[in-house]
C-alpha cells in the first residue's frame, strides 16, 4: 500500500516540468491580461465611486442651495405681502383722510350757506319789522294827527327836540 502513494521520480520530474510550462504559459498569456483587466476594473470602480461621491456632494450642495433659495423666496414673499398690506393700509388711510376733508369742506360750506341764509333772513326780518313799524307809526300818526293843530304842535315839538338847534 505504501507503494501506491509514493510517486516515482520520473513522474515528479515530468509533473514539475508540465507545471512550470503551464505556469509560464499562464503567466505569459493569462495573468497579464487578467491582472490588467482587474487593474482597469479597480480603477473604473474607484472612478465610479469618486464620481458618485462627487455627485452626492453636488446634490447635497444643490439641496442646501435650493433650501437657501426657498428661504429667500419665502422672505421675499413675506416682504412683498407686508409692503402690499402697508400700501393698502396707506391707501385706506388716505381715502379716509380725503373723505374726512371733503366732509369737513361740505360741513364748512353748509355752515357758511346757513350763516348767509340766516343773515339774509335777519335782514329781511329787520326790513319787514321796520316796514311794519313804519306802517304802524304812520297809522298811529294819522289817527292822532287828524287835525291841523295837532300836526303843527307835533312839528314844533320835533323841531325843538332836533339836534340841529
């Protein structure tokens, strides 16, 4: 049994020569292209990984940039809304002021018209009262001074009382 497991010297030499020939052929024709293909593959994977990292970083930068732009857009929108509200409030206040001024002018105009009408009414009333007073005085004098002697006595008395004397 021991003889079956022990190889002969010639078999070992031929096996070693065959091994060296196969090894030389593999090194010459297979390992070079395999190693260069593995190296190329390793470089392309490394390049793809670096490209992916670069794209991930750009995406993160874009995300931050987009967030900043959104914040700026919100701030701009809020500012524009605040300005629009302020403008609307200002327009309402201006309209109120103009309406108040117009109402004040109308009131002043009405007061002036009332004052003019009152003065005219008072003047008309005075004229009417004066006319009535003259008419009453005329009637009284006619009744009292029907005779010529009474008229002469009244004329003499008025001449004596007049400031011309």
